[in-house]
């Protein structure tokens, strides 16, 4: 029997704050990201825990919502609320009777597309919503009980073990077998039953093809052609993966650039371990030297960036830029009308030429407040390469993200 290990999550302060402000709070995220464990740890002593994963409890809630809610002692955690959207309108009535009481209802849900729509329709103005993704780099350091800042170590581990709590915390688990089971559960429980996608084999192949193209501009026509499906089907399947929070679509930055930029989003997975499972990468040598090395490192930086925003309860104001005359910026963060440009490179020996696009980028956006360019890489030291160009280690970058508001 596995000893229960709890790793504190970076989102905890934002979750506590949200529960103080709203009568209801929803914690969404992909399956197995640790939502239920987190809520039980934070609120388990004061809140009753009710899971809708079981069909009997689900049936009681759907068949007689009033009787079901009358039998529940508040405050309460409702796990997997997406299975019983029927009770949300009744919960709204309960909230409105005691509007000033905070943190009464806490929900979890795995299918964000349906969940957010139902919560928004039923509990608008009464609910705060947060997203919990798999472990961040800082959380994995805690899981390792390590003080190391060695970026390459965490990049390799994020790819070969993944960032989901279970394979991260328990080294005896075969991560390949875990991901195989995870995908099958996801296909059966979410894709088939919730999204009503009948051809699971083609959908899984679509997921695999998308993994080989991580960190690339999303080309739905090419994906559709390779699979023999319509572009609309490819678009819908992409939306399903995005709603399940398995992928993240990074939008292009196009302020005042009109037709001169690439307008399609770039696709990233929110867990590098899933990419490596889907593409068959199993050892560190092939990971660091194979054809997916650069894209996977870029994916790693983007996934950690998105996690940092979500863990602070913020919407990621992040973009990329690619113009038709080949000006490209891997990552743009916009805050307080300032533009922070980043180049992402899988290297330990960065040089100023790696930020060559930055000067052209600055010329295009000469009227805007553009901060000095930074190269994000595996270097463990921060240094200035040239005027307006510096190297930032991933550890320093993540600290900067957490400090910026």
C-alpha cells in the first residue's frame, strides 16, 4: 500500500483567497492533476466531501435535486460536478438565500468546456474559477525534496516522468504504463461519453500527430489531410483537447500589424510527459539530441509559464509573434502596457545571435514600451550578452513570473 504523500501546491493562496470572496468556487483541470487531493487537504476538516464519480450518488442528485441538497451538510465539496449540471440552478437558489456566506460550495471538474458553460450560465457573479494543472517545476522540487536549481534535470524529468502527481511522487510507478492507462481512461470517459466522439482510434491518432507538432503553428488543414477527416472535425477535436486542458493554444501577437503576421495559434501540450509518451521518447539521450529536443524544451517553458499564471489565479497574457518577413519571437508577455520578449533555446552556451530577431521586432514595435530581450535556456547563470539582450535561467525566470503582478 502506497504511503500518502502530499505536496503543497502553488495555487493554495489563490484558492484560499477565492473561497473568502465567493459563495462558490470551482477548481478545474485535467484528470489526475490533484484537484480532489488538494481540496481535501485544504478544506476537508470543515467541508463534507461528495463525489459524483459514482453512478448511485449521481442518480440521486439528478432524480431529486432538492431532496439531495437537503441531505447535504454545508459547507460541501462537490467532486466532478460536470456529471450533474442539473443541480446548479438549485444551488443558485441556496446561495441567494445567504448571499454573504462565503466558501459554501466548492466544485471540481475535469471537462472544462461543458463545466465552465454550465457554471457561467447558472452561477454568474456567485462563483470564482481557478485552474489546476499538473505539478510545476517548483512543486516538483518539493516532491524531489531537492534544493537543486539544475534546469536540465527538471526538464528531463518533466519529459520522461511527466508532471502529473502520481508518477511524480511515486518513482516505482512505470510512467509509460501510467500514461497508457491515462489515455485510455480519457478516451473512454471523456471523449466517448462526454464529447460523443465515436471514432476513438482516429481521435487517438489525431492526438499523436498533434504531439509530433508541439511548439508549431497549428495547421488544421494538414492534420485533417493526414487523417482523412474534415477540417471542421479537426477543429472540433482540437477544441476538445483544449477544453480538457491537455493542450494550450498560444495566440499570435498582432497589435496594429494587420495582414503582416501569422494569425494561427501555436499548439503546446500542458504536460511534456504526455508528448514523450505519444511520440515514443523514453531515454534522455534521444530526448536531448533527437529531432523533438528543441520543440520539447520550448513546450516545457510554455507549460511552466501557463502554470505560473494559473497558480496565481491569473489569465495568461502571453503570445508569440511571426511575421511574413521572418521576424519571430517565441514568447511575448504583456503587462502594464509593457512588452517582454523572450527567445527559447535548448542550449547551455547562448550567444547574442540567438536574439537576432529581437532588434527587428523592436523596430516594428518602436512606438511601444519594449523591455530588454531575454534568452531562456539551460544556463544556470544570469548574464548580459549585449546591450538589450540577457540570458535568464529558468529558475530566475519562474521567480520573475511569480513576482510580477
